[in-house]
C-alpha cells in the first residue's frame, strides 16, 4: 500500500488525498469497485481527505519513524545519504545496507518491511536517494534544502530558514 501511496495515489506529495485524487489513483491502479463506498471506509475521520495513516497505519508509522530518526541525526537528505548511508547521490542502497543504517539509528521497527514500504515499484531490489522521502526529493530538485520529512513552507517560516529560496 505504501508504494501505491507514494507513487500513484499521493501524486502531489502533500500527504493527503482529496476524493478527486483518490478516484484518479484508483482508476490508474485499475480498481473496478465502488469508489464512494471505499472512500467512506477510509476517510475515517470524515475530514474530506485520506492520509497514509488511514490507509495503512503500520506503514505510516514505519516510514515516519525512519524519517524522524534520519532528520534528528542528519537534518537533510543529502547529509543522511552521504554520511548515514555512505553513498553519493548516484548510489543505491540494498536491503542489507538499509538494515545496517537502521541499526545505527536504533530504528525500532522491521527494517525488511520498511525496505518494502520505501520501494516505489515491485521487482526493484535497490533504493535510491529519491525513494527515501519523495516530497523531500521534489524540494531538492527545485533547488531547496532537502529537509527530511519537512516542507519548504516550514523551513521558510523558521528563523534562519531558507527564506527567499526559489521565491
């Protein structure tokens, strides 16, 4: 579910789906059931959007816990990739390397399942810097600092943040 969320359902990377985005994603995935009933089932809090937490709470917890630990230790994706994983931006990460990095971070969840959660499509055996935090990498591609699990708006608002970048 996490891979579908990250690559298809939450296409704009804002962490939530409107009903329109939900329907578009379901069509893209080939779902042929009743969209409105499925929406009602997953929009548990009836707030008009669905989050990964509502679709797959364990995956949400695994991913967020990992990103929080990376952020606390390294602050940005480039630093985490270089020093936490020992990779340059063109490198890739296999399951054993992720396990080793998670052990160093004292990651409390199943690292093999995290590897699956981060994998953008079935059949791949390596993760890239782009797979770790898709929203972060979108910000990085726009020339902003790659704040893990964060967003540019938060960084711009923070004292000493990246105000004016790309503005």
